């Protein structure tokens, strides 16, 4: 089980690092936001969802897509503008979606996915699917009106929404603590009548438990819940971010805290053979290398189709 | 079975909403004060009682309302959301422009947002600056959003049903000064037509007037004055602004050689500029320079006499038409 978790997190890390390489060599162009260091939240939260449930992520959403089961080759192809991409290159790094995998899209507007997730839950109330929606956003999104409106709307109508705030301490390049007077972000949810919990996002078990309770509550018709998962990103906000805002020594501490390092230490301490632990990383990297190679060999999406899908 | 009933615009909207809710179980109707109060203009009166939970009141949270519509629509619901004043849509423009308009395109058609936004705009005496704007050009600048602007009871009924049936996000812009207007014979229960098209209100050879919205009535008054003097004018009311019936406009201007565009929205960047530009690009032979009558680029004052000085009046249309027809009248 724990080795499965490690493999799942390595898959995300290896995908992100491969994307970084492709971006730096110029095969992928544009703005790319990686989730290195935050893998545990996606892996643990998605482990509690059913296929019918809907995930709404942000531009830092590659890991959530992988955790939902979106094939890495289709993600690479999407970022590479290939016809085999999940959206044929129309979505790109920050805006792809794969509803067939319960991944209803990233979003490049901070906080904008939260009200849309509320709508997915609203539909679930009427269509008999039992669907609940999970929307994940960062600490910075807590200062967006859209998130406040979405939380109140869901609370007022007892809609089955799980609000997950990945608090990685930075609103893009600015410390969240400098942007709020009340650092306990979960109190915003509590104030709206939404049960809220703060967890160590690097601890898979804590995230799993919090998400499971939230999903159960939503599915039972008891309305939304809020999970604030404390995490850290161990890379820049975007590829190319000089990260001058980081205090000295912070990254070194975060590299100790981050979930892959943490779980690796745990497994070794429990006596799991080093080779078994190392195999997770090797296997994940091999999978991602193969997926990226396959995507690179796929044809580019035909420019003649550039206006397709604008209207029904 | 189609039947003819006497309805004003408000009644026609109510009848269309009732039919959509009746015939399309996937529809939802919600907004601020639309359910139990029946809407601030009363157009959704009785629908909550008749259709229950599918018609509900919401918090004053336009972003949540429209975001929820995007999400629900992508899961097979067909939300009809009332934005009480178009001015209020501005606080939620992200959900219209960045979200609803993008869903189908960026997902490469894997999902869509078949939602309808019902709103109303226009200047009425004393409405003040934040309840008076005509903002259709903001929406028309956004590929992916359909826009309709009905005026008559029949169009208010028909266009709303076409919008709800349409699989694209569609904004139906009504005009509150028309809701309580005179009743007219409206055919209800007929086939729901696809979106698009225009209304040919007058036919003539000397000039083409392209117009939309409540100001159409002023255009007809002006045109009728000129008709009495022997000038005949083609009047095209563009009840659908996206899709826009370019062929009809090109055809008419090709015949008359003269174009006047009239809208209540501001002149600069107004959609009239697009109409004039397309005519210019088409190379159609013109007998005189095209003209526009529009809001004289300004904020809208509260005092009626101040607003009237800025907004298009019948006399402005008449004067523009006279000079248009005088130009190249050899």
C-alpha cells in the first residue's frame, strides 16, 4: 500500500520533471506550473473519489490529472500540441481537461474552478448520479471572491462539494501570511457554516481521512466540507521563477518535509528493501520517458482545425 | 399545439420559461429573487410554485450563479440564470468570458456549456449610471457566446426558447422598459427555431437601417415620417447579434447603397462600428458615407433630461437618415 503511494507520487514527480525538461529544451512552450512537493494531496484525495465524482483543479493541476487516471501520454501530447493530446492542444499546460476520467479541468483564473464545481454538485442533485465535486485551489485563491461565493452557495444549498485548499504558503510569489490578517484560512469556511479541518498535507493518511469524511458527508447530502492541506512546492511558481522570495534555508527544510522524501524515509525505517523503494522512482521515470517519447512522435494538431469546437 | 394568446413582453418571457421547464426536464431556473418573489419584474411569477426545486432563489453572488451554471451545464443540466441587470454581469464576467465561452473550445468539444443567461439592459428615466448601460458589445467581442436581443412579445418568447435549446452559452438581453408594454398576439407552442436571423420591419430602396433593441421603435417612427415624404427605407432589426445575419445586411446595403446603424450603446467600440467596417470591407458600392446613431460616448446621468440629451432619439435618427439620403442623391 505504502509502496503504491510512493509509486503514485513518483509518477506525478516524474511527469512534472519530464515536462520541465521538455519546456527547457523548447519542445513545450509557454507558461508551465509544476506541483513538485505537493503530490501527496492529489494522490490521497483522489484515492477517496469514485469515477462519477468531478475534480476541478488549477493551473497547477497536472498531478491531479495523473491521480485521476488521465494517461500521461495524453497529457504530454496536450502540452506538446499534438492531436493525441486530451484536448488536441487547445487546453495546454494550464487549461486541459479530461471529463472521461473525472478530471473536469484546470483553470488559469485563480479561484474560478470553485463555483463551477458547485455546479457539478448541483447537477448531481438533479440527475440522480450521486456525484460530488472536489475543487482544489491554493492559499492565494482564498482571497478571491469566487471562492467565497462558491463556498457560501454550496453551504446555503447543502451541495456536495469538497473544497481542498493546498496551502503551500505562497500566493504565486507572495507569502500568504503577508496577505491575510487571519492565517487560519479554514476559519473562512467555518464562518460560512462549512465543517473545516487543517491537515498536514505531507501525511497521506491525514489527507485521506479528511477527504474520506468530506466525501461521505457530501454523498450523504450533508453539504460541503473544507480541507486545508499544508504543503510546499519545492520548485518555482512557474518554470523560470527565480524564487528570490524564499528565505535562506527554507527550500532545504522543505526538501526534508516533502512527501516523497518523507515516505521514502518511513519505508526504509520500516525495513522495506532499498531496491523496492528505488524501483518506484525508476519505474515512474521509465513510464514517463516512454509516454513523452510516444507523444513527441505523435502528429501535431492540424492548423486547419484551429476554429473547430468554438460553437456546438 | 400552437395557439395564439395575448401577451406583453413580460408575459411572453414567463410563457417561454414555463414551456422550457415543462418540456425540458433538464432545465433549471435560478437567480436573485426569481423563485418565491417571482422576479423583480415579475416575469418568473408562478414558476417556483409550478416547477418546485428546479426554480430557486440564490444569494446575491453572480459569480457563484454563473459558475454553477457552467458546471451544471457540463453535466447535462440546462440552466437558465437571471442576471437582474446587465450591469451586474460585470462582477461575474470571468465566468462568462473566461469560463463559459471557453469550455467547449479548450476541451476540444469533450464538454460544453449549454446555459442561458437572461438579463435586461437599457436606459429608463432615473435609473442611474449603474443600471442604465447597454453592454452588448462587450459580449459580442467574445467568440463562443451567443447573444440575442428580443423586443416584441413574439420574439421575447421565441428567442428565449431558441436560446435554451441552443448548446452554446447564450445571453438573452431583454429591456425592462418593455416588460409591461402592450399585449400583442403571440403564437405559443410552435416549433422552437434554431438561433439566428433578423426581422425585416420595413422594405425600401433608398437606405438601409440596421438596428437592435428597444430603440428600434424610435427608428420605425423616424422611418415612417420619411416614408410619408416618399423616402423608402429597409429596416433590419437584428434580433440575433451572434450569430449575426451578415448576408441580410450585405444584401440590403447592396440594394440601397446607404447604411445607417442605430443602437443605444455607446458609439466608440459599439457593434455598429463592426457593421460599418464589414460593409466597408465588403466593397459594396455606397451612394453616401455610412452613419451611426448611438449613445454620445458618455456615462449615463440620472436626470431624464440629461440622459435624453445623450441617448439616440427619434429626431436624431430622422436627421441622420435625411442627411444619409441627401448624400449621393443624384
